C-alpha cells in the first residue's frame, strides 16, 4: 500500500468516527487530535478498525506512531505490505 493510500484509509476511518468533521485542511505533520475533534475513544476505534480490517497487531506502546498522518503512514506501510 502506498503512503497516499494509507493516508486515504486513515482519513476514511476518521470520517467514519466523526462524519461531521471537515478533513480538507488536515496537516499531515500535526497530531490528529490537536486539529480534529477526535477524542480518545475515536482514536481507539480507529486503531481497532485498522487491526480488524487488516489483521494488524498495533501494541498500545505504538499508538504514538499513529498520532499524525505522516507518522501513521511510515509505521503502517511495512505492516500493510506484509498483511495485504
């Protein structure tokens, strides 16, 4: 999966959690929770959905890697290549 595909996937998951949120100006280097109305439950739902859809293992200690779009793409890229 490419970086762009991973970012699109994350944006889709965010949209599912908070459909009224405007995602057009999301900065890929700023933590998602700092720029969107994502609470800890929304974030956890996003991680759980990633794990269920793609059979990924994302340990709680690695959640920090999913805080921005760019970090998430870098972290998930190798995992999705193996999983998909």
